C-alpha cells in the first residue's frame, strides 16, 4: 500500500480519534514527567510498544517470591486416587454400592443414571521423605523430592468435560476467548528475555490414555493485545517453523527485510493507530532474534551426561522428560511462564495398567526438574505446579474412572511454597473436598500473589468492564506459603 493510499484511509473520525490519543499522551507526559512510564491501558493499546515489554505491575504490588512459573499440565484428568490422595476406606468398600448421600444431585460426566459402585485405589501408597508425604508408589522419583512439595488435596473446579475444564484451569472461566493465565502474567510482568517469547508452551503425547486434543486458545491472549499470547514450541525437530533463513539469504539480508517491514508498519500505524500493528512489529523483531536464540536453546550438546540421565532423555526426543529439560533452559534464559502439556491422563478404562504407564512417562522428568532447579539455586524463585484439569471418580467406570470436579489433587514446589506439607482433604471416599477447599480461582490468586501481583488489581478494561484472571472470586491460599 502506497503512502497516498494510506493517507486516503484517514477520514474525519480517524483523524479526531488519533488527535485525541495524541493529545492524551501529551497530557499524560505533562502530568507524570517525560520519563514516566505510560499507564497500563494506554501502554496496552500499543502506545508503549517496541523493545522488551516492562509489564504493567511495576513495581510489584507485594513482595515477589517467584520470578517465573513452570506449569506441568497433566491433560486428561489424573486420578487423585492413584496419585496423591490415598483412601483406605474406599479400598475396604471396593465393589459395594456408592452411598447415595455422596452422589445424589451431583454432576457426573458419563455415569449419570448408572449403577455407581465403589472402586478401590489401584496401587499402594507409601510415605516419602522426612515429611512423610503420602504419594502413590508408582511415582518413586517424585517421592524422592517429597520434602520440596506442597500437595493440595482439596481442589475443585466448575467444568466436567475436558475442553471447558482446560479453559477454566487456564483462564478462570468456561467462556472461550478470555486471556490465559500465562498471557495475564506476561502482560503484568513482561519477560526477562529479549530474544525469546515471555510465554512458551510445549506438548508431549503418551501411549496409555485417550489423547484429548489441546486447543491453541488455551494459551491465547484473548482480549489482551496478542503480543502476550503463548508461543508453542514443537518438541522435536525445529521448535519453531522456518527458524532458519532460506538458502542464499544471509542474516544481514534478513535484517534489512525486517527493517523495511518495520518502517512500513510504523508508517501505517501513524495513520490508523491500530494496537495490533505494534504487536506485529514486536513479533517480527522477536522472530528475527529467535533465529539466533532458538537453535542455541535446543542444542543439548553442552548438557552433561549426568543431567541428561537424570531427566531420562537424550534431549530433543519429544518426551515429557526432554520438555522438562527444555523448560529449565527456557527458565534460565528469562522466559516468564512455561507450560508443559502431557496428553495421556484420560483413563476411562484400564486405570490400573494405564495410570502406571502414564506415571512412568512423567515421574522422572518432573522430579528431575525440581532437583535440577534446586541444585542451580533456581527453585527458590521458580514456581513449579503439577496437576490436571480435574480428577476422577471414586466410582468405577468398568475398570476405569469417570471425570470428577468435586475434589482432586495437585502439587506445587519452589517459588515461595512451603515444602513437605499437605493442604486440604477430601472425604473418606475421595468424592468431595471437605477441608480447606481450594477453587481454581484461589489457585490463580495464589500464583499471582507469589509473583508479586495482587489479583484484584491486575485488570484490563474490555467492553466496558474491568476483567481479571480471577473474575469476581479468588482468595490467596496463605497456609501453603513459606
């Protein structure tokens, strides 16, 4: 588009709108001083774009205990009854009818209207560490880091099917199109890295469960500017497509192209004032920097053999363990929010065999990540979370378990979390959270608090309303804080 064609697009309304923004910016500058940071909403509209995003929570609302988050997402809904929440009474009632007092009028995914029968925990539990944390014995590696973990056994959520439950865990609502928690953190704090995205997603797929699809909108920015959305890296081969230049194109030539495109985008942005153009400029510049940073990031040749052995990977093989090692390397380079999805936890049948197989796919890598961060002095300010979108029923679905939202478990470590502790409890059959209940909104409030953010103050005005990750709920779970 030529300069004259761009100029033709400026009508009276656009002129007045842009003039008012320019005037507003001048007023802000006069009020706050020439060196002042542009206020959050003006910055988010693109006025402060270019270079590293500083975040709108600057300084932090409260003292930060964590600087980054690694969320190990066990997609499909791990059974709390074969992982982190042992129920001996349920074991004694195996094969007996589930008492109606537990289930009457309660939401059940696929067992509605069927005969409900108690289904015992399929694997033994044992106590690990000096803290005596009770963990299923199919997680021997995680058991070795038990004293670093806080196990929450009283999680509840609102959505009983996979996609809406993932949406709720990621965005705090079942309404599609809202910003993900990683996007909120990226918007609030920015990144500590110049040449990688502030929010990166990795996925791996196992062999023992129904592999539910994971939509890319689970890490989208929603109504936040799109520069804050997650960037998915592939687990094998080039993590980012077209990360290398075409044959015959040098890095200097590529830089000239980027400069020319930036100048054209800036020309258009001066006329139409579209915040997404600022995002486009930033995306091109980040992509150019990634052409140098990404190959170095995924080159595992410099990792000592004992580190590769600890994770159980040769690196770059697409496994969960390989992704955990890559997550540590991303964290070292300043990436703010990292999500690792492992799609293998939907065990409607054969739960005894399948949960054993899936545990074997994630146990070593997750524990190695904790140990590796700790030995590098990074665990203290890195918050690691392990858990799924919901749990599984204490009632049998054949020889498996159905979806369950009234009580499930996850663990957290590092980043200001009190290790070697357990919080909350379900009833004696593992059906409902009955002690120190933790809602997904509470989890989000706690994550933000550990990062130095007051969840009620990190807001974004959209369609006339101030939105936040925790919507109109959420309480910080203070007993689990170190």
